C-alpha cells in the first residue's frame, strides 16, 4: 500500500517532489506507526464489511479499526465476532493486494485469543488489536493475551491502547495513571504500535461536547490531558511512542457541492481556486484546524469515523517542500556539531542541534506521506485525492 496510491501515477508525479513510499504490514513498527494516517473506525457488525474495507482501501485508507466495543450494542457482541470471522475469511480468500492495516477493537482480553483462534489462516490479514480504556491495571491482561495469541498464531500482532479512562483525566490521579501506563507500555514496547487518545470519553466525564467550529484544544480540560500524555509518552529520546490525534465527530463535508468542480482539473487557477478554497474552508474549518493543532502538539495520525475525514488528514500530513528543505539542511552530514543556518526560503533560522529531532520526525513523515513540489498546496493535494 501507499499513501495517495489511489491517484494515477502521472498525477502523483506532478504533485510530489518525493513520492510516498510503498509499505505493508511486515514493515518496521516505527514506519508503520508513522504511516497509520487517518485510521477509519467501522462497526464490526456491518454485513458487507469485507466489501467496505476494499472500497475504502481503493479510496486511500491505509488503516482501519473494526470495533466490537462502543460502536455496537452490548447485545450484538457475539454477532459482531461471528461477522468478523466470516468477513476476514472472505478477505483472505480474495487475496487482494493493498489491504489496509486492520485492527480489532475488543472489549475484554479473553476476546483476543478467542478471535485469533477462530480466524485460523485468515489471521494473516489482521495487524493487531485496539484496547479500550487503557490503564496499567487493565492493560496488562490485554497485553499478556496479545503476546499469547501472537505466539500461538505465529503472526506479529500489534497493540494500540486507547487512553480515555477517568483516572487519566482527573487531576488527582493523572500523574499516577500516566506513570503506570508508561511502565506497562515500556515493558511491552515491541508490541505497542501507537497510543490513541479517546477524547470523546474525556468530554463525557464532564458532560461536554465540542461544537463543529471548535477543536479538542479549545476544551481546556481535554487539552491539558493531551499535553500531559505527550509530555510523558510522546518524547523523542527513545522512551516515547507515536500518539495519534483524537476523533473528529462531525461530517458536514458538502462533497456533492464542490466535487464536480474539482474534477475539472487538479490545478485550477483564478476565481475557481478561490471559490474552491472557500468551500473547503467552510466545510472543514474545524477539522483542518484540529489536524494542524494535532501536528503542532506532537501527534501524528488521527482517529476518524467518516471517510470524508481521511483525505484532509493525509493531505495535511504531506511534508511541504519548505519543511523538507529545512530538514535536509539540518541533517546534512558534517553538521552534527551544531551551528545556525539560514533557511533556503530565507524566512527562518534553522539551529542544527535544537531542530535535529524535528528534522528527523519530518523525514520519517516525508518517507510515508511524501514531499509536495514547491508549487503544490494542500488544496491541490485535496483536489487530486477527491478526483482520484
């Protein structure tokens, strides 16, 4: 699979200075964690789930979570498990290349070995499990069950814990909870692909819900948790993990309104571009601001509950030509001793030692999401992705 792989090669050639790399589920965890992008959630009970997965993959989705937890009724859990077994068998039989990374969000540790055993040979299309309401105490049984299932199946399986418990939110228990989480994920570091933030549950504890023109960072009690999670668990000194951005709940994108215009050309000029930008801004302003704030606060990727969110996340994850140039200059061999450089764009200072970690993260993002050409904007990437 490849980000923007659903776009024609000649269009990618026009858009990218460096194209996104190809990867699959067997690649190193560090690259896969960076490549998750917009992780699309789907209820496990959907009757045509295999078709849905292939359809979303054809539209650029590279990671999905099939949910047995909050997205389905308690009474439907058994039906959801049975459906997953059937749908995975169908995917395995089709042997389609380019399947997204597939994870199952379970409710209990016992579901992990049960599902892996039921899946049989079709476990090969499973990448791992998502653990809800993760804490040190609740997380250990999940991780132990994952390790056992991995050994039994011979399949590398990753964990993605969701940080959403009240203990993590409440001020009096937050530090202790974070330190406990840090201990357990460090112990199972080789199996933890990324940490996901469950902001909806955080808001629920206070009866809050952000409006479509607000971001998670405008809800201060939530923003403080994100800050502390990144502070302890998102460090770049070798102790941290990839932390993904919170879910965006709204999907008001008026695709039918602007999609015909986007089809005319991926590089429109003049008034058409201005109109298109206004439409996109009106439809997606809250989402786009939140994605930008995710990245500014050290998060990479995002939980998504609607396909219309996927392309904006991926388009904003592409490294700009300016960012890439700065990162290359900072990491150039022979500059390990430090110093200050003027950006090739002559608009900023690049200080080699302080900016090195940023440059390394930028180059990893460039590898999986690509580098835009100098004259290519987010709008161009979005337009190309919509038209395919």
